C-alpha cells in the first residue's frame, strides 16, 4: 500500500501529478465538462474532466468520462490527475484535472438518508450519517479528548486498568441492572467500575483510571441517557476530602479542553459555531442546598425538597453560574446522604451530608464524585441503613477489612461531555453507535 495523501494536505502541494482516494459527494455530468466533488475523512476536493470531442465536435465516450457518468453518490474511487491551484475554485482554491479513475465500489444510487432525515432514521443508517464532516469531527475531538486525559494520567503515575464488565452483583443499584445468563447462574453487566476501582486502592495501586463501557437498564428516552455508555473513571488514594478529587477533576478537564481547543477550536467554530472554552481553575463550587435556594430565589422550585437537582434546576443553576462567574462548569457539593450511595463518606459531625459532588457542564450533569467511606464498621452501618445486606456485598467489604487508605474518585460520561461541549441536542449525535431501550442495531 502506498501512503495515501489526505485531501486536506493537497493544497500544500505544488501543481503536478497526484493520486487521491475517497467517496463521491456530487457529480455534475455536463456535456462539455464533468465535475466531481470527492471527499475523504479530512476534506473535499473538486475533480474536473473536460470531455473530448471528435473532428465534428461530437463528444466522445472515452475514459474517464464514461466512468464518471456511471458514478453514483457515495461510490468509493481512486483517481489520478494533475493538481492545479486556482483561486477561482471555491472549494479550497484547488482542483484535479482527471487522468484516470478507478471505481472501487459503486454505491446504490438512492441514498436512504438526507440531511433533513429524522435522528432515528439517521441512526438506522449510521455509517452513511457518519460520512458527514461534522460527525467526523466529533470523533476526532473524542480522540483528542481521551488522549489528553491519558497523557495527564500517565504523566502523573496513574495505572490504567480494565475491570470486568461481567459481575456477580450490582455495582450501583439493583435498579437499572442488566441480567445475563452465565452458564448455570446469573451475571450482571457492570453499571460502573466502582467496586473494582476501590479495590485498586486496597491493592496499593495509589492512583488508577479506566475508560470503558458501563451499562444501565434505564428504560427512559431522554436526550442524555444511553443503556451502554463510555465511562471515564479515576480513583486516588490518600485524600483529605472530596476537594482533592475535585482538584484532580479540574486538572484533567483543563488539560483535555486545552488540547481540544488547540487542535480543533477553529473547526469547531466553523462547523458547530461553538467556542471551545478552556475552563479556569478553580471551578465554582456550590453546596447543593444552597444551589436549590439560589434557583428558588430566581423563580424555580426544584420539585421534591429531599431529592436531587432535577434537569431544569441544573440548567438554572448553570445559567446563574455563567452569569455570576462567567464559568461553564459548576461543582454542586455536599449532597444529602439520603440520595447518595452507601459508600460515600459522610460529613464529620453531620451524617446527613456527604463528601460528594456532581459536576455540571453547560447545564447538565456530566459526573459524580466522592470521598469513599473506608472504615469498615461505618461502611457496614451505612449499607444496612440503605437496606443492603452486608452478606450480599461479599468480597467488596473484604477490601476494607484487610486495610485500605483514604480514597475517592469520580465517574464521568464521555458522551455527556462531548454533547455539552458541542451544544448537541442529544447524546445520540456524539455516540458512535447508540444503545437505547429500542435500539440494538446497527
Ligand atoms: P453516576 O451513576 O452518577 O455515578 O454516573 C457517573 C456519570 O456517568 C454518566 N452516566 C450516563 N451517561 C449516559 N447514559 C446513562 N444512562 C448514564 N448514567 C450515568 C453521567 C454520570 O454523571 N460510581 C459512580 C461514580 C463515582 O462515584 O466514582 C457513578 O457511576 O455522566
């Protein structure tokens, strides 16, 4: 295989012979001249083929003219020709005068989706939907984002782990749990690496991270829930409180947003009309009770007083933070113990509150983090209080019985971050292949 020239790199070449590959976006098959717009993952270029005529001026059916006439939108081709810089060409100021055209595969002419197709229809034909430039950019941004997180983790001595996704019990709550047959017993799909990332602390790993799948049997059809999503998890030992987890979280997001802005900021502006802003540290922090009070003063009452912030409340507090501090992120802290899992550490002296937070970005939750309870007696009490049978927690409790440092961490939905960064209306737009209650294909 010879090295392929990406279309975006053509403009840096001098006029002369080139060969490029891609798929056909449009064909204008005119009598005297044929135009093809060819696209690859990096951009598009115009191909031109002036048609030959005989002595009487009758157009001849020669090559590559005949092949061009047979081209349908979406066909994959490799072309050779003469690259020419010409300022008059609207598409990038270059064109390729065709010498040869090899049709690799001809596409069925009727494309099943169009730009105005419904989201669901586009999901049915996801591989065609993804040929669009904006979609392509989303996944390049995802790559840069993850790479920057990994660079941070690796430079700071974190260990990357791949924890099992088949489990003997629930990892978050018995609701939203997928059960699978496992030989002559049952297994459950991991809702989070929660227990195993805590185990790494007892194993003496100090600092760990994982980017991997998480499953939730959530039957809802909201724009921010999927039944399978990529979870970004990190857990660290020897913390004083959830403040240390938030500081790590800030560092990671600053590193990742810096990388995305540097590499894709201009393209994001051009294609999505969105400015990628690198957040400043420290991110604003507001205790949850105070946040509810603020939105109430601004005319919105969160439905149930003892409950979590609802989506409208999240939007309202984010709008307040944006206006007051000019920040797109806010940590809501000190959640009530009643709405947090048993493994969250509670405040010293006030067991009704936890050392925990949710991170809101552009109006929606992207993450939950906390200091974990590491004292076995307190942990068992908290589990019992939540109606959990310590027996069922099995070896999870052993991690604490055999010694564990103070620790904490967070879980963050990758698609949530991308959706909010790019101001997309649905998590489906930024998930390569979305899984929901009624979607298992493609
Ligand atoms: P939590 O359940 O809040 O916490 O999940 C953490 C983050 O994961 C993302 N997320 C989802 N994304 C898409 N679809 C879903 N159905 C979905 N559910 C969750 C969100 C959410 O903020 N173990 C804890 C984390 C921890 O304490 O370390 C946990 O899983 O972005």
